[in-house]
C-alpha cells in the first residue's frame, strides 16, 4: 500500500498567494508541502504580470525613442524585433522561476508536481508528475483563476486568443481587436499600439476600466485616442468568426470589425472546480468565491483560502498578503486582512495607479469628501522630463482631512502610489503629507501640492481646482 506522507501544512497552488504562505509557514518551523499542477509562480509569473511587464518595458523604450526628438536627440528608424522582445520575456520568467525553485529548496518546502484534489478535509490526492496522497493538519487553498472561456468565442489560440496565448505569440499582427476594455484589455491595447499594431477596443460598458474613478477612465481614453487606438464603448460583442483574412467580430448593434487576430479579455473564472471542495465541506458562495473571514479561514476548521478565489481583489500583491496572514494564523500569530489601502496599478501608457476610495465611492459610503487634484503640467520635474501628461489627486474627508483615497495617471504612477498607500494604511491626513518635506524636483511633489490644495493652501496652483463630493 502507498505510504501517505504527513505534513503540518499543505498549500494547494504555487502562485503569489500560495508560495509566500508556504515560505512563511516553513520559516516559522512547520513541515510544508506545496502542490502545483503547472509552474511555480502561477499566473503572475508565467502568464500574467511578469511576462506582460517584460514586454511593456520594451514598449517603454520605443516610446522614449519617439520622444527623443523633443529633446533634440535624433535616432534612426525604430525596428522592433518582436521575437527578441519575446525572448527577453521568456528569459525573465525562466530566471524568476529558477529563483523560486531555489527558495522552495532552501526553505525545505516539499514541492509536489501535480493537480491536487481534496479527498477529505485533511487529505489531498495528487495526480500528475507526482502521483501520491498527502495529509496535513492545516491546508491553504490558493488555486487562483484563469481567462474566462465563452462558448460564443471559439478560441483557437492562434487567431482568437486569451491573454495567455497572446503573450506566447512570437510575431506581431498588423491589426488586433481587443474584446473587453478592462484592465487586461487596456494593458494589451497600450502595449501593442506602441509596438505599431493597429488596435481596436470593443467594450460593453459606456467607458473603459469602469471599475476606476471616472476622471481616470476619461484620461486613459483620451490618451488612447491620441495614440491612434480605436476605442468603441457601449458595444456588445456577440460573435467571433474565423474568416479567410483573419477574424471577424460581430457586435450586437449590427456592425462588424475585421482584423488578423483578436484578444478576448472579458474577465477570469475561478479555479474552484474539480478540486474536491465538496469532499472537504468547504462553502462556496453564489459568486463562485470561497467564503473566508478576515483571518482567511474558511468555514472548515484548519482550512484557509487566499488569492483570487477568496476576495474581489484579483491582484498578486493582495494574494501574497493574504497568504502571509493565513500562514501566520496557522503558526499562532494574530494578524488580520484589511482592504482599505490596496494599491492597484494598470500598466498602460500613461500608467494608472490607485489606492483606497474614489470620490464617487467615498460619497456613496456617506463621507463628506472633496478632491484635491494636481496636474503634472505644473510640476518642474514632469516638465523637465517631458512627461507632463496626467494628474495626481487625493480624496480627502472634509472635516478631518483624512486621506480616503488617491489616484494618479501619468509617468511613474506605479512608483508614486506607494506614498499614498502608506498614508492611507496609517490613516494619515493631508496635513501630515503637507508637513512632510518632499525632495525637489521630484514627481512625488505632486502629492505635496495636492495635499496643500486639500488644505486650501495651494502653492503652484490657484485654489479653484477643488471639487466637492
Ligand atoms: P475586467 O473585468 O477588468 O474587464 C472585462 C471587460 O470586458 C469589462 O469592462 C466588461 O464590461 C467587458 N466585456 C464583457 N463582455 C463583453 C462583451 N461581450 N463585449 C464587449 N465587452 C465585454 O477583466 P479582465 O480585463 O479580463 O481582467 C481580469 C482581472 O485580472 C481583473 O480583475 C484585474 O484586476 C486582474 N488584472 C490586474 C492587472 C493589474 O493589476 N495590473 C493586470 C491584469 C489583470
């Protein structure tokens, strides 16, 4: 009879939710098993954040070369060898994956390669490269999500792509249609347009990235149109067909669009099926998510869930934080998950970064709030770098001056958001930011200026730019 291996902790899924949990539990002295069906690093490292950012980093170079002439620097024609750029992306993934494998080994985590399924609340059967069963006193589920597959869209992964197959392409199309103007759709639109592809976005809702504040969505749409991206909103894609020249996309309104290929980015589905949740008695909610409390505990004692399957925040860094909390709980440390200061970055050109509440959300939640918005145009560093597009804005509670949220659109927004994340996580006020000396000339001075504006004491702007909620 096959011997069943026993561990203190088993983690199901080796993505940004699972592997940090495994490391934390191992470092706190537990024997840990990590079960992964594909590659360590999950979607983020292998099919998401990292590969897309490796390509986007190349696109940023293209942008800077185009901008060079404004500085009086003239370079010859830009030739993009996409195969080389794709090779760079693959090499980055490879390096990072090797690093992770090393981390698993140095932390003495036993990695099982295969698909894990609950047989009972404490037992997992693994099928794949490793075929075995294990038991664990505590289990963390971190199985993540994958691109949503819709039957009306016959994916062949050569012309009709999801984000995974598009990232794996070795050549660039001439014309690309993107179905869905959400986060993934917009990041790919920005990337491919910069690389010279003619891009059309077809979005069902009246605006792009509708989950973001309206000013942010408007700024992105304006920048996209200026870049030559065709943006069609309020259109429902009904059918996608293969035609001789490529693909044809039909929208409900009767119109159709033709291109070499298309990307369907209409959301993701959760990996909660076929993992035996019923055998463990784990409660799945109507929206498909596993019900958890703020300690990431499910309804079953000793079983935790983290990442996309456990909250509406489908972000790698949220998954990682939840993973650490679950591992800490298992090891007897009391920590809780809070969601009031979650930074979120969209790697478009211009970059978008947000944290906390938008003015609309703050008002909906009953806050009397105002917006203090500072344009990069008025900032010396932005002007010097010829990056004066966009703005940084703070959502301020009127009475207390507490910072409820912040949004930034423009150059290095992804870096800028860290200051506001720290401010909101620590419940700081605009006064705290205004009294903090910011180095000059730097981009974060935009926060200082917004804070001063929020206090009604603007320095480099007249006080009229404040909007009330
Ligand atoms: P999404 O939910 O952000 O956007 C999907 C869009 O498709 C929506 O705007 C929706 O209205 C539209 N849509 C749906 N059906 C349609 C139809 N038939 N015709 C036209 N439009 C249609 O989902 P997305 O972009 O696939 O991203 C999935 C998740 O991945 C997001 O929740 C996001 O948080 C996460 N993600 C985050 C990134 C980041 O933080 N930088 C990068 C990539 C993904």
